[in-house]
């Protein structure tokens, strides 16, 4: 066999081996990068409105908190406030996606975000803050991590344990309270110094948490209230339209 033919064959084999090793290295590097730093994942892209929902993990003191965000629809004039959606005990970020709340906000000109609270959904494996002060600080950290300005929090039920302690800081633009827990833990002094616009919505059949939240939050001057006829504690799950109507009406006045 001629020497030049053998040399050429060996060179080709070496080249193939080098390409294979480089390809393997790139695959391993890509997988490693995905594990160490969860990327932004595009979901629910809506080409008709020019918006898309992004999902990501927020690094809150080493804990990975799951969140989604959606910008204001491009065809609308973006409003100056942003909306942060929390969730109740049986629910998660997916609840707001299924109800279409982020889309409604986007179509109305509002940027919004929703998070899975510690111990729930895709944030299930992180430690739950133990005290009201820690939960209030957590909300502040989430707002900072998402770089939200002039924030309106929507807080149903259990999530009141996070939003209500944050209310007396007067750092919110407004609060939309859907029969939240925790209102009984604020003192008279706390209520007297709150200068945040509040909308309270409760179901007419929610005679426990709903009645308590309504009575307590009415102690804040200028609080608006809506009692949804025939509504249960989680009235917005079966009737998201009534929530969306009153939410957008309230936001438009800010």
C-alpha cells in the first residue's frame, strides 16, 4: 500500500476523532450550564399580541424561587404600575396562567409577574420563612429580584401571610386583597400608618376569613370593597371574569 495513502487515511481518522471529542465537550458544557443556572424558558408565546410569558428562577439568598413574567401588550400604552400575583394554599403560578389573568393584564397595558411561594409548586423544595417579618422581607427580595416598580400585589388567602406584613412598609403602590389571611395580626398602630390604596374582594358565602379580612382592611382609609354574590372563599377560581373586571378598573384609577 502506498505510504501517502496510509498517511492520508490516518489524518482523516485523527480529524474525525478530534471532531467527536469537541462535540462531546460542547454537549457536556451545555448540560452543565443548564444545571447550574436555570435559563429563561419562553412559554405561551402570543405572536398576535406581541407578548410572551417568560419563566425563570429567582435567586433569593441561595433559594430558587419559580416565577413567570409577562410584559404589557405592544399594541397598548404601557401603564406605570406592575402587578405581582401571589397564590392561595391549593394553588400556584399555574392557577393564574389557567385563569388567563396575566393575559388580561397584558392586554390592558400592565406588566405582571407571578411566583410560586416557598413550599409550593416549583418552589416546593425551598425553606418557608418562619416569621411575619421574614415573610415580609421575602416579598421585598422578590420585588427587587424581578426589578418591579410601583408594585400592586394581588394576594389571595394563604398568601396574605406574606403580603399583609409587607403592607405597613408603604412600599406598595396598592394592594388587591382576595380574602387574605393575616389581617388580624396587624396592630391598630400598623393600620393607622398604612397609606396604600386597597381593594378588598370577598365571596358573600365566605363568613370566616373573608368577613375578617373585610372588617380589618376597612380600617385603612379609602379602602374599596367588593362582595361577590354567591361567591366562596376562592370565588375567583370559578368566576375569574369578576376579578378581572374589578382588578383592571381599580388599576386604571391608580
